[in-house]
C-alpha cells in the first residue's frame, strides 16, 4: 500500500511493476491510500541450508485497503512470519486487525512500546484532535503475540544478546535524533496520568515520535537497504543509525516515507535532506507515502539516476 498507483509504469530488473488484471467483465486495479504497507521477503544462507522469510511492514490507513490489494495480488497472509509496525499512527496500522483475522494463527508483532500511547494533535490555531490508538487487547484477542521492543532487534526474532550476523533483517528500534533539521512531528502531544487518582490526564508535548523505527538489511557486495514507514525520526537520522548499527557505510537503497510534506515545518528539511542524501550516494532512492511532491521532485532533479517511482503493487528486487 502506498499513496500512489500508476499501472502504466514499465518494469525493470529492480522495479517489477504489477500488470493490469482483469476478470470476465472488467479490469481490476489496486487501490492507493494515504498509508503504507510492504511485504519484505528475504532469502539467505545459514550454516545448514538456504532459508526464506516473509515479513509484513505496516498495514495501511483503512481497515480493508490492504485486504483488497492482497486479494488482487493473491497474497496469502498466512505465509507471513511476523509483522513489524513502523510506529503507532493510524496510516500505518489501521488494517492490522483484519490482517490478523486473515492469518488465523498466533503472530509475532514487533513494535516500540510508545506505539500504544494515547496521542493528540494540537495545532497552532489551538485546534485539538484525538488521534486513533492501537487497542492492545483487541490485537491479542485476534492472535497477536506483541513484542514491545525499544532497542534494536533481529528477525527472525531472537534474543538480542545472540550474534546478529546470522539474522539478516534488523529492526532499528528507537532512533537517536542528531540532525538539527529533522524535527519529528511538532503538533503531537501524549496523554499522561496525574500524580494521583483524583487528577485528570494532561497533555504534554511528544514531538519526537520515539516509536518511529525502520528496517535494515545488508546485502553482500552492495550495501544497506533501509525501509522506513513515515521517517518521523528523519531519513538522515535513520540512515546514519543504520550505518552505526551495522558498521557499514555503504547504502544501496532507501525506500519508504521521508516525511518532507505538510507545510513549512517539514518542507524546510527538504534541502538539507537532499544534501545529506547526495553525500551518502545510495544506488537507489524510492520515496513513498509522506515524502510529498516537493521533496520527491527535488530528488528527481538532483539525483535522477537514483530515483525510482513508487506505485502500489511494485516489487522492488534488491
């Protein structure tokens, strides 16, 4: 799932585009929505044999959008080994319950503890909006085995003290904020309990979106592939942390939301982001979801040979 679909894009060795499907009476097209979801399939060698795993990263903004597209592309959610949530915002987890119902089995969900916070958006004009919240009990009742992990973890899921070299997918956990231009989500607040039972809940600033996490894999002789949801931590903070975790400086591909849209508070980060991406020199850049047209356009103008257009139903082969 992504914000955009274009069924006329040509395929390449890296981006395999979905074909226009049809049944006996009409053409069938996938839907796009303001949300994100990706299946990540990895094949790798162990000391004993070759292995393959499939993971689901986020589940879109509507309850059934991801279900519709999965049916269209004949994706069986029962083949998914675990689900990773990039963070707790509704455009990345609203379809989760219906996905769990389709899986019909106990399913590991890897998520930062803050993804379950009760949050509000408070805008400069004073307007307040309560943000939808993940219901932990509802998830468990539908087969979720929830792993609240703040720090880096490895997939297939293992104890963090084991050697990570044999586990090819890394979940960053909480990402350090080191750049000055990546500011998270300034309008966000969270509910906190009072000092005693008589006090009402209060709202305190929560701009960093600490639950924002990304996925990394290190491809032999190529470098890091980094996959983000919204990139609230900042795509540059995320990239630099991926390098630190893996001890690898070479970035092969960055794909996902870079959150460079939403007015000046986010668009001001476009130019310094472009500068740092040029320094990192990845082979491919695939802006999705909340990157926005202005940010995407700057990537196209400055690094056209690296840009790949996202579209619902595309398989990116790294």
